[in-house]
């Protein structure tokens, strides 16, 4: 008898320990390793391509007469597999240069920053997400591309990309092949149903002021009986407001500055949450991706690469159902920048690589078409834009749209602190929204968090 | 002869000694040096003496992380010990059929990497799309979705639960070994003297199991003080809500590698080291004290 009770008890404990194990995988698929990497490192995806991998050979690359005279091997490091396409094209153009590519998925920046700080042996060229570019510039990780022997010509490069990759003296330290202006990607069928139009110009008009944005959100909520939320999360709007609405940098001369807009954004977040304008989905979560395919959200606040990486991943059958509209201000998000590592011993070949990937017009045209990306080259964008139609967006010329957004991008308040400080602010807004803290408490705690995270800053 | 032996002994020790010196001893000393410096920029460190330690003593977040770590450890260790003890006794004293099978099943969660368990639980308890909310809602137990990970108490509780779930099987195997090691003669003698099962448990098994219990305690403490992977994956590294999942090592990691303040990171790691050292000494004192008595 006793033994039977003991067996029962053991079984019960086993059942308890196994239920947690059993219901997991079937009900909620764990995110793929790729998304996990995104989650943990919080990279913005910087143009991570998920379309079918073309070999990247094309016939675009122009092989100059003396290209074959260069030979050697260079090391290229990145956190995405984007360079594979670029390397294939480069090796075709320079047949005697071999590029060895290393992809470091997890903790890329921690590892890279450690190498750079200790000036140890590393790659010849390495990629950096726009969020970390300022860190690498400050650590003097990269060669000065404005100086001899590189003398990079930036007259044809989108100006904001040059500003972001320049040091305090205005010397160019890195280059990029993509500009990443953004807008609001929305679902055409829902727009037609709830707002009576799916025309990007008309929707842009509706979203041209913050009041207009909220009005539109209310319209969608009412028309859909609350089924459709305008945003995945209130944080969508931070993407735009981060550089578009604040007027002062987070840090100036070692002093933390709390912009007046921050308190305003707290209110905006509250309005959005309390009125049910957002679906409360976490960025980069599985649900966030799959919301592209259902009616739970109206659209995403994402830049150029959003269509490829988010909508096409989450809703592969939604071709032609998307369009992009302007928000009250323009913004940029993500983008991969390449620089020559100071300790490289093949700087001449490294520069050939960067120059090819970022400045070779013939190659970039092919790249823009193959990858449906928006490049950092003004002339290439102009050339590709002519008669361009994005099939995923019915008949919208998205290249033209992005070019129109470029002028409004503000990079004057970008600092190396933005990512961490922005996340601290959002954490405290979450506490305010779920009622744990009052607005004043949350603002105070935000300041305390900044002071705690950066001991070198003065916070008043 | 003896000298020759010593020489070979040294040679055989060398591989370990070399790796220890290069990969452990040097970093330990270098961290100590870093903890006495102020990091002006990514490559310049200025010696500032004990300034960092003074900062550490007044750092509310550090003390919060210490409290969090202890809370999470206690929430995992007490149930873990109870469950492990219960299982060990059930599986040895009662000679249940298939005991080996049960032991293996209980040990299974320990084989999954903590990081994947963290990701799994984050998905289960997701506010909007987690299956826990889904099930509760379809059963009609809740109306509104519960923001589980938005509550500090729950976030700590779930972390403690995960730790318990992962480690009780391991502890129970250790305790089983401890119980099996108790001499059959003592048990026979107690049975002859008329002890029933409860008396056997309280008077024989538990007292003789003390060294094993203390071993489990100390190893669990050292592991528990260093808890990192579960809070990291559950909260994507920020230790929210309300820094309730900010454990000591997560704080160390964030300060050193996210905010690139290596000096302070090193200081936190020495703070952690001192705490673990103090408690290990305390527990070992207890452990060896008991042995001498016995």
C-alpha cells in the first residue's frame, strides 16, 4: 500500500515536471536562432536580407583593366550574411583577391569592441550597425577614409550616411551601401476597408501630424470594432520620434539632457495604450512577425529593410498588399557600415573592397534590383527609381518615396548613448503604462537609470 | 629517485598549470587591477584606488541585484531541497519499480541548456501570445490577458521555478547517493530496535545525510549566486520589470559589456567574489564542524 502511494506521488511529481516541458514547443514555436540573435543583441536588423540568395554574380560589376593586377587575401567580418552577395560580386570583379568571410551571429559588437579596444589582430574590414558606428569611431577603430591614400569621394553619397560615419573633425571613418529612411508600412486591404482609401498620398496626408495619427488610429479602432490596432506597440512611434521629435542630444559635454519631448512621449504612449491603439506586441517577437499576416495590426513603423525582413518573412503571401506612407517626421533606422580596421595589414585591398561595395555604381544598380534595397548612392537611386514599381506594394514607387524622405532626416543629435538611453526610457514607460510607477516617478527613475548606467555622465 | 619523480610530477602538472595561469590567474589579477581604475575612454585606464568600491557600496542597483539574486536562489533552493529529498527517500526507502526510469526523467530538464529554457518560458508566458494566457482564457479562468512578466514578483517567481525545475533532479541524485551510502547495518539495527519508517527517516537517514545536504547547499549557492542565463534570456538582458531580474552577474555583464565600463564591471565581480567567499566559508565551517563532532 505504502509503496503504491509512493509510486503515485512520484508519478504526480513527474507529471508536474513534464507538463511545463510538453506544452511548450507545440503551442508556441520557439523563435529561430536568427530571431533569438536579434532579440538578445537587439540589432535592428540593419538590412538583413531574407530573400532567396542570388549568387550575386550578375553582369553588373565593371572589371577595370588592371583589376587583375591586385592579388591577396582579406578578412571580412560581419554579424549578418549580407556580405556573401557582395563578396561574390567583388571576387568576380577582382579575380585575384580572395575574401575570407566570418559571420559572428551572437554578441558581435561585444567581441568586436574588445578586439578594437585591445588593438589585437582582427579582420581587414568589419561591418557595424549604425547604432554602434559612433562607438567604433570613438575607439579609433577605423582608418580615416578622407585622407590619403583613400580620399573617399562622398559627393554621390546620401549626406546623412556621411554625417553618421564621420568623426568630430569631419573625417569619414566608414561607408555604407544602404540608406535606411523609413515611413509607415500599411496593409492596403485594411486601409481600403477602414479608411476608405489605400492611396499612399492620401494616407500620408492623414498621418502628417501627430493628431492626425491618433485620429486615424481611432478610426481604425472604431471601424474594425477593436480587432485591428494601428501599431504593434507604442514603441513603433519612438522609432520615428527618437531623432525626429527630440531637439537636443541625450548627452552634451558629459551632461545628460532630458529633452522636453520625453515627457510628451510618455503622454503619447499612455494615450496609445489606454485607447487600445497598439496590439502590445514586443518588437522582434514571433507574434510581431506573424502580425503581418493577420488583421491584428494595421501596419509597421519600419525603414527600407522592413518589407524584406519583416513583412515578407511574416506574410509571404501578401504580395501587392503593402504600401508605405510618411509619418509626421522622417527617420532612419539600421544600416550596415564598413570600415578598414586600423590594424589591418592589407589596407589597400580592404579599401578596394569597401570602394566596390559602397561606390561602384554598376554593381550597386544590380544590387538594388536583386535585393530590392535602397542604396546610399544618389545617382544609383535616381537611375533605379525611373519607372520602378515595387511589386509588393502594388504600383507604388518606393524608391521615389524614400528619396523624398531623405531630406527630412536629422542626424545632428545622434550620440553613441542613444540606443542604451532609449531602451532605459522605454523600460520606464512600460512601468508607467502598467501602473507600477506614476509619470513623475518613472521620469525620475529614468534619470537614475541613466546615471547608474553611465557613471561618467552628470545627471541632474 | 624522489627528485626524478618530482620532475615528472611537475611536467604532468604543467598543462593544467599553464592554462590556469594564462586563462584564469592572469584574468583574476587583471580584473583586480581594473577594479582600481577609472576608464576614461576605451583604452585609457587611470588608477583611482578604492573609488569604484566606494561607488559600489553606495550603488542602489548593486544592492538590489544582491537582494534579487538571494531571493531567486531561495525561491529555487528551498523547494528544490524538499522535492529532491522527497524523491530520494521515495525512490530508495520504498524500492519503487522503475526507480531508475523516474530518476532519469527527473534529471532530463537539467540536460537542456538554460538559455533555451529561458527562451521557452518567455514564449510560454508572453503577455499577448503566450500559451499560458491562451489556456487560462479558453478555460474561462481569466478574462483579460495577464501581463505575467510585467510583475516583479511573478518574474522572480518564474525564474525560481525554472531553476527548481532544472535542478531538483540533479540534487535528488546526489541525495539518493547519500542515502544509499548509509550502512545497511545501521538501518537493520534500527529496524531490530523497532523503529518505524518515520523514525528511520528522522533519526537515521536525515542526520547521516547532513554532509550531502551541505554539499548540495554549497554548490547550489555558488551556482545560484552566479545566475545569469535565465534572466538574460527571459528579459532580453535588461533585467526588467523594475530591475527585479537584475542579478549580480547580469548587472556585471551589462555594466562591463553593454555600457563598456570595464572598471566597474571588474569591481562588481570582486563584490560578487567576496559575497560568495564569505558564505562558502560559513557553510564549510558548518560542514567540517559537524564532521569533527561525528
